[in-house]
C-alpha cells in the first residue's frame, strides 16, 4: 500500500475540465481515459467537483477512486475557486483493486471499511470536533460518546508500545499519519482500542486537526461488555432504564438508525449519485432536517435525564470564555450565514479565564448563540462579548431579535417552555438545560431584554 504523506492538489474549471493536477491525480485521470485540459474523468472526483460548483460551498469527504491496478482511498476537500473548484487531497492510500463487487468488496470500497471501528475528528488543540459511527460491526460509538469540545485525552488513556513509545505523539509532531496506537477508553468499562489517524490540512496547507478510527483492540484483554450491552437492549427490557443503560439504549435504538437516515437523506439531497427530480431532492432535504431536529431532541432528553440525576457532577477545568465564545461562533457560522446573520465574536487576543467544564460551557454558548440565530431576523447581527471581575467571568450573547417581555423572562428557563412557539426548530429544553449546567458549575444565566430591543443572555462563571 502506497501512502502519499503530502497534500495533493488539482484544479477544475467551471465546465468540469481538469486544469492542473499533481502527478498521482493526473495518473488516475489518464487511467480513466482523460488527459490534462479534458473533462475530469475520475467519476468520484468529478461528482465532488460538480457538487461544489452547484452548491457553491466547500465539501470535505472520503472518496474511493478505481485505478487500473489499484484503488485509491483519499480524503478530498474541495472549495469554489475563481469560478472553478480547487481540490486538496490528503491521506492518499493505494490498495490492490477490489475484485468483482461482492458484498465484501463493496464494504471495502467505503472509507469506513478501510479501517474498523468508529470515526473521530479533532481540532489542532486535540479537542473533538466530530464523531461518527463506522459501518462495520464494531462501528458503534462508545458510551458515553465524545462530545464536541472534549479533550482527546479525556476520552482515551494512551498506552505505550513495547519500546515505551507513543506512536501518536511522534506522528502529531511531524504531522504524519499514525497506526496502531494502543489506548483504553477512560469510561464505560475501559475497553482496549486501537487508534489510527491522519492529519487534515486546509487548502492553504494549515493543519486543521486529525481524523481517524478507533477500533476494538483484539490483541489486548478487555472487559467483555457485549453481554452487558445486549442486556441493556434485550427484548425483555425488564430492567429500569437508568444512567448509562438509558444512554446506551438511546444510542442503539435511536441515534444510530437516525444517524443513518440523516446521512442517506443528505447524500440523496446532494444528488451524489446523479440528478433527481427537484421535488424528490427537496423531500430528502426535509427528511434530513427533520432527522436533525429529532437527533437534537434525543440529545436534549439524554441531557435532561443526566442533569436531573442526584449524582450529576461537572468537572472543574480552567476555561477561557473568550476562546469558547469564538468556538461557538465558529460552529454556528454556517447556519448564521444561511440567514445572512453576522456573528461578531471576541477578538483573537481577548481572554477571560473562568472555572467550569469546557464541553458544558461550549454546550451552553452553542445553545445561546443558536437561539440568537434562530430568533433573529435575516441580515441582523449577533455580538459575543466577555467581561468580568476578580470573582466572576461573564460572556454575553446579544441579538437584534424580537426580545422577551419582562414577565416572560423567568418562564423561558422552564422545561418545555417555548412561549407559544410551535415551529419545528426547538424543544423548549435548551435554556432549562443551560441554566442547570451553569448553576452546577457555580454560575448562572441571566437575561436582559425588552420587546423589540433584542435579547442579551449572560453566562457567568466563577474565576476560582
Ligand atoms: P427552544 O429554543 O428549543 O424553543 P429554549 O429553552 O432554548 O428552547 O428557549 C425557550 C424559548 O425562549 C424559545 O422557544 C423562545 O420563545 C425564547 N427565546 C430563547 N432565546 C431567545 C432569543 N434570543 N430571542 C427571543 N426569544 C428567545
């Protein structure tokens, strides 16, 4: 298997012609019967280019391309560029061509199958940005699954190899792929896992983080949790659904199938496999967005169940509210852009140290900024500002929406309270959960608003 560590680049004109390409991509183009200056002939890459041209946004996804003697697994990031498409390819991996498309060959033809287990992605600070179930039998996410913002090392205890080395550390330092890093899950039974991953670069060559797989480590004795897991989802279902069991049931019975429905609906809507009648593509978009809404509701219900438990606890970490505010703004940037709403985060050089649990603070801010986006008019602006004193650090989210009347301001923190709204956008749980979390961290959420004047939500947290 050949792996090209560098980024490979290609550019495609608006009409689909390949204008420039690094040698391995050009070789694929030739094997597919094309040449430089002719239409991009590698179907999987041409589909990505078409998608970028049609949607006018950046697309980042795994692609498998078939060559004459070998197949290539790669990760493609493609963005609109001067009327055409600029492609940057990382993790180019060649492997012998799959034989006739049997079930196994088909399985191999997907990225998820190029390694077992589930898929994770982290930012350059090694905090999770994404995790997805894999397609193989070991593809289920661990329980509890990592959430956006959680440190990689809070999920995994990294184990040295026989020489006492950690493969992952050397790879990170050199920005190279790594394989077979032994680790164990910190929670949920401490199962042994094998990690592999590769660096992600943006089109300018800057490191965006790492993406990889976590697969069961069969070489290491690990506690067998399958019986337990079966028991939790067993047909009898006689045991009470508490704590971890509840969350595991949610994953098995709702999150996983729903995740598949959303992913499939998304790819139908994006017409990756060819054009569709516009109304069908529209249905698929509706299915994906209803699925996302349901998924958010499931997450809220799982949170509700966790925070209402007597043993609910939060970690005490040093967090920088300015940094978390910038991340929340980044996470919601695309949704805001859809509505032409501008989010103005704290400046890069601002800092506002506080004590709280990073992922919970991020969750609160994503909720507050998400509400600000949802309830503000198109073309308006949202500000995130930090301030504080010795005892307390604060971050405020201010919007130009309809605001909330004084006599309603307490009610919005109640469970399922939506102030009479019946749009499909929310569950009425966000502020209830956010305030419970803020109070569990020794802080609070307050609101200042008058009808027609926008809303200002402030999260305060202790500084020590
Ligand atoms: P959801 O947004 O899912 O309905 P929340 O608990 O987050 O639930 O919010 C409760 C209600 O408070 C919302 O339904 C909305 O009526 C009101 N609300 C929240 N944030 C804002 C805001 N920024 N501007 C106006 N109204 C808001």
